[in-house]
């Protein structure tokens, strides 16, 4: 982000005062990041775009919902996007994306330059975590990703995968514990 | 359920992947187990970082231009709300002053009609006058989700208080919000109220004694009509 550009807090104040230009600046700043999360959950260009736009329209209409005391704006925005995308997934009655499946419509990767202005440290930790996820045995990675990006609970995972409940619980627990161990070894983890 | 079993649920709980009955067990266990609380903190931080564990993808071309078009069609909700739901603390005093003015005008009219109505209107006016200069006490959310907050304006003689809440979830028809005045652990009902679809609500509380004699005020969700004692945890609370 160029130093002359207003920071997120200033833009949010302007948005709550009804300044549409401020929302467009924020949109330009975060659209790739929000779209990346929406696409990760939905695996559909049209739905991901709709969710992305809906998230910003809600920000326009309910911008005061973000509480700066509870974390960074970029993390809050991604969290809102994840829940909105999971809601849309359920509403459309679509099956969550399973790790290892290839997408029918591969998307153009964004350059780091397009994404880094958001929050360098969080982005770096998240990308490291993405690599750590790939080191998990595929059956553990599958349940972790379905739970996180598909919004499935233990019993929903068991039903979705056609596996006994105990097996699913064990895989999710082992996967998350391993991920935590890897993550604790990362120098910048837990910051 | 044993500690080890519950501890095993913590990673999934942090991710939001436990079923409702499992979440309930974890939530009952957490207050008494520092080990599980520490584990939960780790897994919550891990879950937060996972938000950024997505492959970077470029948004479709022209997305910002399409956003601009949608924006032109969507006015901020603020501008669409009824005026009274937009009242915030800074506007409350002028709003109350306007209310007083209206009351005074109506009083003048009614003074000529009956002595009884005159006395009643004067009492209402003095009620609002007492609240205009009242100091504010803030009520905090137990677990803030959507910016819930409250402000209490207590009259100097402690005989009444105006409770204003913002950002509260609207309740179903069989539920209501109820104000509780707490003194030495005893809870006395201050009245019930509901909020608008935008989460705004008001209630004038007239305590049995002076407000100064109470330790705190809380608001809980109760069955419609209110309860004789709280049946759910408070959603807002503040020291008086």
C-alpha cells in the first residue's frame, strides 16, 4: 500500500459516513484476497464473485460491525468471507471441495504484489500453513480442509465421507495436532 | 466426560467442527481447566492463521467497476433506517430536549383543559429534564458478537434511569429482553423491552429504591412477559 493512501481505519470511518469512494479503495485493496477465500470454498467463478461483492456491500451497509479491538481488519474480512461462502455453499446445496481434487476452472494466480499490501505477516504465516497442510497425510488433510473451508462438523464429515464417526474424529484431531506442532516450530508462529 | 476426552475435542472445537452436544460439553469444561483453555488459545490462533492459507487468485477483470454499479443501487442501510434508530449517545441529549419541547407544547395545550392532565404532563416533563443532565453508565456485552452495547442515564436523585441499547439481536416473539438491578447478589426486575430490527431499544427504569443503592445492572433474554429471576446469562452488564 502506498504511504499516501489512507489506512483501513480511516476508510472504514469514511464508509460509515456514506463515502462510496472509500469503499471502492477498500475493494481495490482487498478484492483479490476476498475472492481467493470465496473461490477456495466455492470453487465456482460466478458464485465466488457474487460472495465477494456481497461481502463489500454488507461492509457498506453495516461497516460499523467491525471492531478494531478484536483483531486486524484483513482477518475479520476473511472470516466474514469464509462464513458467507460456506452459507452460500449450503444454500446452493453444493458439495464442499475435497483436497486433492482438481478444479474444473483453474483460476489465474494473483501475484504476491497484488495480495501483500493487506497484511504481510499474516499472509506469510498463512502461506506457510498452506504448505504445512500439504505435508499432512491426505486423509487428515481432507478432513481438516473440509471442516475449515467446508464448514462441516464431525457428524457431517462422517456422513459426507461415509466413514465411522470415530474415524473422522481421530483423523481431524491427529491432523490438527500435527499442524499445531509444525506451526509451533515455525519461528514466526504464535505471533 | 473425562478430561482427556474433552481435551481431544478442543482442536475441532477451535475450528468450529464440533457438533452442538460436543460444543456444550467443551464450554462447560473450559472454565475449570486452564490446560484446555491454553490449548484452545493455540488452536484458535492456528485457525486465525488458516484464514490466510488460501491460494492467491486474481479476482475477475472488471470486478471493481461492477462493484461501483452495485454501489450506486445500494444506499447505506444507515440512510434507510427510521430516524429514531440512528440515535447515538451524542444525539440523545438533543433528541430528549426536542421531546421535552414537544411535551411542553402539549402541556400548554392541555393546561387549559384539565388540572389533572396538567399535573401529569408536568411530571413527564420533569422526568425528561432529570435525564437530560444525567451522567452515563456503559453496559458491556458478555460476549460481543455484533457490537452490542448499552448506555444507562440515571437521574441525579436515582429515582429513574433511561436504558438505551444498540446493536442487539432482534428476538423471536416468545422472548424479550429484561433489565435486572443487582444488589448484594439479589436481582430485581427493572422491566422488559424489545428492540427494533436494527437492534435499538429503550426502557425507562423506576427502581424500588434509589439507583445508588444497587451494585450493577444487567440485561438477559427471558420468555415474553419477563421472569421473576434471570433464566439465562446476562448479555449486557455494567457497574452502577
